[in-house]
C-alpha cells in the first residue's frame, strides 16, 4: 500500500467478504471510546494504532492516549498536522506520525487494537460533508469488527505506512509485527466474557452520552429558531405598524402560542406607579382574565426585585418564597389569580424602564422555567422595548407636527386678524385727520364727531396691543401672580361697575346676580380675577341682545373644595364642536372679513391663562347655535366652609 492509498479501500479489495456501512460521527466516537476502554480495563499490552484525520481531533484525546501508553509500548497515532505544530516531534510516551495532507488517511478515521486475547478494527472514510451546523451529523462509510484476520491485516498495512513515514521506526515496526503475529494468520479466539461486558457497557454509555449531546444541540437550535422567529415576528409587526397597541398585542399573542398553558400579560409602567391597569393579555383556558384589573406595582415584592436587576426573574413555586408566604394578603391574591409559577421580565430601552412582561403558570403542578424560556421572554421584552420607544417617538413627532400646524395657524390668524384690526382703525383715523386738515372751516359739531371717531379707533388699537402684551406676559408668568385672600363679591361689583361705566346702559341686556352673600374668601390675584370677569361679561353682553339676559352665579362646588362661578347668557350660543377651540389664541367664530362683532380672539385665551395660573379650571357649555351659552370657572378657597347650606340672594340689574 502506497502513501496515497486508502486503508478502507485496500481492506475491501483484499477481503471481499467485508461489507461497509454508514455511520454518524457520534456513533464512531462511541465505538472508539468503548474499544479504548477495553484496553484501559485489561491487563495485557496490546498494539494500538489510531488515525485521527486532523491533529485538532487528536488534541481532544491526548490525555486518554497518555493513559493507554502506560499500558503498552506500542501506541502509534497518525494525523495531518496543523501549520507550525509540534505534532511531528517524537513523544516519549507513544509515537506520532504526521500525514501528508494529500494522503487518503487524512480523510479517514481508524482504530486498530491487537492483543493476545482480543482484537478490534474500525476503519472508516469520511463522506462528502452535509451542509449542517451540527458537527455530529458528519457521515462515514466503513467497517468495524473483532475478526482477528481483518484486524491483523489492517494493523500490518498501517505499520507499513508508519515505516514509510518514519524510517527510523523500522526496527520497532518489525518487532511489533513479530510480537503480535502480524506475519501469519490464526483462528479467532473467543472474546473473554469480562471484555465483552466492559465493551458492551461502555458502548451503551457512550452512545447515550452522544445522544444526549445531540438532543442538547437540537434543543439549542430549536430555542434559537424560536427566538429568531419571535424576533422576526416582532420586527415585522413594528415595520407594519407604529401603533404600540397593535405591536404589543402581537407580542403577548406570539408568546402565548409557545407558553399555551400560561397567562401572558404586558403593561406599561414606571418605578413611581402605585398600580397600573393591565392592557395586553393572553389567557390560557381555565385561567381568569386580568385585563383591565388594577395591577400592584409598589406593593409587589417580586416586581420590586425584578426592577432592581437587569435580568428577568423566574420563580418555580411562588409559595416557597418566604416573604410571599408571610404577606397573607398578597398570597391570597396569588391564589385568586391562580399564579403558582411566575416569570417577570422588565421592558427597558437604553436603561429606561418602559413596562413589564409577565408569564403566570397556574396548573396544579409547578413549572420549572428553563434557561431557554427566560432567554426567549427577555428577547421579546427587548423587542417590546424597541417597539414602545419607536411608537412613542412616532407619537411625539405626530404631536409635534400638530403643534407646529397649530402654531402656523395661529401665526396666520395673528397676521390676518391683527392686520385687519390695525388697518380698519388706522384708515378711519387717517380719514378723520385728513378731513380736519383739508377743511379748516368745518363746523364745531362735525369737528367733534371726527375727533371722537379717531379717539375711539385709537382706543381699539390700544386694546389690541394691550391684549397681545397681556397674553405674552401671562405665558411668561410675569403678571397676575400675586395670590391673596379676597372677597369674590367685592371683585364682582368692581367688574360690573367698570362694565356699566364703559358702555351705554341702553345697549346692555338684563344682568342678574345670584351670589351667596356669605361665601368664604378665595385665594386669587384680585386684578387677574377682575380681568377675567370683565372679559367674560363683555363677551356675554356683546353676543346677547338688549332683550336678552345675562346671569351671574357663584357657589361652592359640590365635588371640589373650590368656588364655581357661572356667567350664563341667552345670546348667540356656541356650536358644541367648538367649545374647546374658543379658548385658543386668535380664535374667531366668524371669518375676520365677515364677522359682525369686533375683537382679536385673545379674550378667552387670556381668561384661560389667568384662571389656570390661579390653580383653577375654565370651560364653556352650550346647546348650540342661538341656544345661549354658560362660562364656568373655579377658584380655590382659603379654607373649608359650610356656607353651601345658605340660600342665595338674588339681585337684578336693569338697563
């Protein structure tokens, strides 16, 4: 046999009765170890020849062959060496023979044992590699046998190959052939019972170990596949929709498909929450639903532990946890919710807590969470964190776009309204002044009329600029921030007096005041409250005819510790869809070119800023067009009062 011939093919040619079979690498490894253990368990010194294909395979068995070398002087190891390897250096314990990479032996695995009482031969050639990530699925074609003639012939062929590679071993090879009778054949002696039992036991042990490794590898691949499938499902959901509700619903449903006997819940929270409402849920048959249930955060001891660490926590039996057993109230809740085994995974993104993903097993037996289960849930939690962050970013961008659009609309309204409100009085003033200048002989009466008109429009300009300045200062917190204790009725009387002095009483509707004379003092800015009353009363009178009525009421709010003021009228009314919009800056119910009443649209915006600055609320109510309207606002009280039991006093003012 030359240095390029295959040992397996030579044996099949020389011994035509041999029939090769296919073996997986795991089976060959089990066979080799069982045969080697027969050598280690015996008392004789057999000939041992092992070919490992590549040096890296031999390195995994170095310690084992050092032990075998302590049993016999004739141990020969063949392998194709790695670059710059010390494999070719002779060993003091056994002989190493480096193979050429083109030698057929570099693609074959052999183990030959020749003893006085037993022999063994394993000769296999690796087949074309299968495209798989599992190394143990490599396949070999070959033979293994205890027949002495086959073993002796194979040993002789390999010893000849060893002598060709290392001529300095020729005398040792010759001695081995003579010592183990390789020059002549003899009948096969029966295998001793001890050796048969040892071989069988070891073979079964190694086959079981090999199967366990394969099972473990397949489980790892299955877990990886599940993890990647979930990640792909979550990624697809994120790409298809930026709605967090839809993405998180996909997360719990996909997770529920794997843990079909569990309840899967997901909710958003932060560390400061006392309790939250469960938003997303997958429920196994037989378990109660918790969707919409207030879920404890601060009082949940397990959740506190989970939020304090980076990883998920898994509890196989919640009733074995000491501090849960001691908390009788919480333990009763666990019984009610049917939680026996618990897995909690915080949802974080860039270190920020966004929510929690939980699995509850409620069967009669505890569920032992595996590492793969925990890794899978953590992967889903990570994807949920990305989904929540992206959805929030999208929501923020949408909100920003809406705010920008509203700001642009406000800017357009400002330009249009201010332009109109400036141009109209300026044009009037210009006409009046030009008339006075061009007509020096104008009558005193007409002169006074022109001056009055010009002064009136100058007042309109002043009011416009004043409104803009007031709103700007309110937004900066520069005015109406002197909070003090005052009587509401005093401020109301000032506002009514101011309105009557600045308007002709013939143009005003009937004004009724229904205010308890014994109201407690309120904590407000007096000037700010007067400003609000002036503007709301002015609006009510402006949009109510002289035959209409404006009613002012004030009482202690029944559901809140505050004073509620109501200014109602029987005038034009407001469309229900616009009850919120009327408080926006520069809002005008009518187009500025067609409106029947003047104004900048800043009055109610100023009122809202003032009331909110005094920790109150303001809103409007109306049944619709020509149905009248009512403006409500609340003011904080200085102290509790029982004055709500007193009867109101009604005053009526006629124009």
